[in-house]
């Protein structure tokens, strides 16, 4: 049995019409980007969207900065 992490982001036509969302949520990745672009913090985003885990946000930011 492997301990493979879940995908970070999924695009499923049955979830918000296929918009990229954080795995296990209905929260679009664009929402995080909108928060950060307008100067809001990761903590504010996580407070408003508790279904997204901090680990997911950190992984997304790390992958985006490569």
C-alpha cells in the first residue's frame, strides 16, 4: 500500500463546470489568486474557506513559484 498524496487540484465537469478547484472542495483556485492579488492573506482565505487545508495552499504556492 502506497501513501500517495491526493491530487492538489482537480478539474471535473461535474464540479463547478470543470473550473480548477482544490481537491476535495468546491473552492476554485482562482478564488485564492483573487484573495492574494487584492492583498488579503492566506489566513483570511482559509478562514473564509475552511474546506481548503493550509497544506493545499502551501503546495499550490510552491508549485506555482517553480
